[in-house]
C-alpha cells in the first residue's frame, strides 16, 4: 500500500490572503484542498534571482550554485506523490 504524505495535516491552516485558498478551505472540498495546498508548497519551483539596481544578475560575478535545480531538471522530475 502507498502512504499518503499529506494524510495527517495539522488542523490549523497557514494564514493567507488568497481568495481561492480561503474559499476552498470551507465546505466539502476542505480535506482535498488542504492536501493540494501542502503538496504545492512542498513542490514549488525555487524563486528566480532578480536583477539588482544596475541591471546585473545577482550571480553575475559568482560561480553558479550547482545544488540549485534548473527548470529543465524540474520539468523532468516525476510527479509528486499527491498527484
């Protein structure tokens, strides 16, 4: 049998201003929506580095960190267990 990593989520939801989240946290969809929220948060793409004030990339003079996952690597990952 497969273990659902999102089966025993805490009862208290994280604070949010997201109207979709607030709507789906109510009613019969709540148990399923909470799993979707948790899975989405666990599998987010890392935020892209923003350019600094002079238009240069933050990493322009630094060696690229090989531990960061590229978008191509992310695209080729298997689906998370919640999907």
